[in-house]
């Protein structure tokens, strides 16, 4: 595996794990009122999406094995460019339902 691809995969796994630590033990209601955690979580999602973008340039074959990578990249773009339309409920839903899968997909290549 190309070193750049490995770096991207490591960034994905590390940032997913850090994001999950940020919200560990929180309820959705607590998340909604914690602006600092929201900002940190959104930044981690941006990094994850950018790591997937970079992975597309260095190893599209690996990228194709990561479920929902297109949606994750699109979500990153919404956070970066449509920041004023981000809904907390959507972010929380992704945290609850999709991040573990992403982590396991990326970690499978490491």
C-alpha cells in the first residue's frame, strides 16, 4: 500500500475515534447545547471527508471499498461550504449510525 494511502486511512480512523470520544456519554440534548463540542465534531468530520478526498487521488481502489464514501465527502462539503444549514439532528444521526462502520472499513486496510 502506498504510504499516502496509509496516512489517509490512519487520519480517518484517528479522527473518527477522537470524534467519538468528544461525544462519549453525551445525549443529543447535551450535544445540541454544547457549541464547543459541535464545533470540534464538525471539524473532525471535515478532516475525515478531506482524508477520503485525498485517498481518492492516491488509491481509488481502496476508497471504493469504504461504504458510503461519496456521502461522507458530500457531508464534508456541506459542513465546509453550507455551514449555516447544518442540522444537529443530522450530525448526531451520522455519529450514532455511520461512524463505527467507517472506522471498521478504514481500519480493515491498516
